[in-house]
C-alpha cells in the first residue's frame, strides 16, 4: 500500500492502480460526501481481482461549548 495526500485527504492505495484512476475515485467520493454534508477524513483503495474496494472514513467533527452554556441560555 502506498500512502499519499490527494486533494487534502490521506489516501492509502494499491500500487496496481493508475494515479488517474485514484484521482477520479477520490474526486467522486469527495463530491458525494459533500452533497451529504460530510467530509472525507481518509480513504483506502484496494484492488482485488476485478473489484476495487474503497474504504472511507469520515473526518471527525469537534465542537466546544462553554461549561456555563445552559446557564447563559436561561435553562
């Protein structure tokens, strides 16, 4: 497996796949996830015979709120 950064996403790829194929897969995956309001965190692309297995992980989203959040909202 080769690991590289494509469009800001860490991607582990099978060396048997062409860079053009991988770039197309990542572009389509990123666009599909954007439509769903999610961000791709990392991707693994593995070729197995006639199949390409794509495992994608969502970028975690963290949100910080102050400890006195509910007190300031009057709850």
